[in-house]
């Protein structure tokens, strides 16, 4: 095989020998094995209720190993499939940095055009965020729609948002992404409207109805964005009120966070029995779910499921979902879920912790929960346990390790600060219920005069119980 050939997709090409890309092959488009969606049943497409797009994936490999580059494209393939696309092919190009004009360089763009024709693709998906100019130039060469990683993630979020808040947050993020990219459409509009004349260098010939339309579009988008921000701020107030009420009652909170598709919703179901959508798809959870749960010792706490994180999560999304992600920053404890069966669990942990820093959650106590133990390599699990001292291995599917995790949550949750001993008359059963809900009962017994209990509670509840206090034994 010549040094400039595109590698075949056979199994023999999946092993990287370290040297084959160091010379002339360095700049070749290299096919990534195993990136093809086999759709045997049309009902799968009907179930997704999506227009199935036929896509070719392309990535630029600037650093790291060939395996890491392949893993990144595999993740892009999972994203594209979640968006409802059929993967026809995937190629990676080795470059020092992406080409500022066409992302992969003009020569490689023409090679990509050949692959698009050969496969019958209608879309090219790039593994990175492209500038407006790169999108336009690459589309001009490949002659089909070009979508970057950011637009793809935004599209998935738009499909999965169910609540009013989730939809508003996604709309805001999409508009933030679209605003600088309207220019490309404006240029084509100008041409359609006869704006572009023969006199170069600007002037009257370049100002046509298209230019007017783009300014109108920009203004409308900015107005919509301002309205969305106001709506999201109002929704945040309602969320803050609920959170403040939980804080007032001293109910400890636990946030489930982690990489997308790590099994957060499955674990939430396992811990609480909540009927949350569990789907083997990226970003299946967008709207935060808060559930009530109990530790083995009977302490009540709340569990909040959050949106999944992903490497290079678009900045617009972190901004738009800030109010949702604040659940993580305000929690008393974070369960950081990682997929133990993933090829790069350490990279997933690092990507999520970057977002923790952005939402001021990096100082919250954290338990690393290595999920999918039933499908993971025991050596990888052992390596993760060595690297993460505060970790537990579980399987949300089989229930393995869940008891250990519950015990760890019990141990880590902040304890109420005041110890009380009280004899509560039976007609004040509401106070006993409050102690059950927000405190920690150490001992109790039913006596003739009422319920005697020794418990740890918050200061507010301790004051309410003061009237029934008895001398400590």
C-alpha cells in the first residue's frame, strides 16, 4: 500500500504500531475502523422520529496516540447516532493544527469529497468546532452540508429537552451558536438577491436586500436571546426557592454527575426506585430530576440527576445550563459516575472535573462511582481504584456494589449539628416526622406519655423540640 493511500477498514488496521504515521503517511486521511451504522429494522428510525442523515465523520488528530484519535471519532459516531444519523465512514487526518481555511486542508477536502461521492453521504460531521469561514469553505469543496461537533451536540440537546426550562436553555445556546454564523447565509442571500456586482471592494454593489435581511435576523436573534435569558432567570428563581426550602429543612443533597451515558439515570433508579428515562443514548437526561432517598440508617436526603458532560462541551451549553449545573455546586456531596467499560475512563473523569471548576463545584466532597462493573475489564477497575482513593465499583444493572455505595453516602453526608433528647406527645406527631425527614434518630421508644427520642437535628428543629426536652440520661 502506498504511503498516501487511505488505510482499509479491516481488523488488521486497528492495531497501531507507533511508526506508520511518522513519515509520508503523517498527512494522509486514515480510515477509522468500525464506524458504520447497521440499521436492519426501519422501526428503529421510526422510533427516533428523526430524518435519517447519511454521514461521513472527519477528525483532525493534532496530539496524543492514534488510539486516542480513534476513540474521539468513536465518540463523535455515538453522538451522530444519538442525533439519528447513519454512519457511512470515518476518517482521521494527522496535522499539527487544523487548517484555518478548510479545517483539513484543500487537498484533503477534495479527497473527502471523493469519499462523500463514493458513499452517497449527504452530511459531513467534523470532530471540532469550526469557524464560520471553515464551514463555508469546506461546504464549497465537498458540496454537501457540513456540521461541526458543537452543532451536533446542540441538535441532540434540542431533541432531548422536555421541560420548559430545558427547552429555553437549549434555544438560548443554539442562538448563541448561530449568531456569528449568520454571515455565511447573508452572503448567499446577497447573491440570490443580486447584491453582488462587478465592482469589487465593497460599495453599493455589495449592499443588497440580503445584507439588510442579515442585520434584521441578527437583531431578532438578539431580542429573542434577551427574552430567553429573562425567562431562564425567572425559572431559576423558582428552582432557588425550592432549593432554599430544602436547605431550611436541612435535608442533605447529593448530586449525580458524570460523563454522558455513564449510567447516571440507571443508578438514580437503583438508589431511589424513581422511574427516570433510561436509554443507551448520549444526553438522555437534560432536565434535572430531584428524588427523595434514604440511607440504610434511615436518614433522608435528595438525589439530583444532572445533564451529562462530554469532552469539549460547547461553552454556550455550559452557560445556558448554568442554573441546572448549580445543583452540583450547591450539593453536600457529588456522586461522580464514570463508565468503567469505556476505553478512556480517566479522560472522562478529567473532562467532568473541568466543568466542576466552571460551576464552582470543585470543592464539594466527591465519591467516584465506577459504574458498569459487569462489563468492565477487572484490570481497568483495579487501576481506577488505585488512582481514585475515594472510589467504589458498582453495577447499576446488576446491583453489585450498591450496598457499599449507600453506606459510603451515609458516612459522607453532613450530620445535623445539635443532639437533643425529647419526649414528644403523641398529638405532635408532625415533629417526630420532621426529625425522621431532616434529622438523624439515634434512639427512640414509645412510652405512655408520648414518643421518647434521642436525635441529631438542625438548629431550627432543635428550637421547636426545646419545649419537650428531657434531661439527657
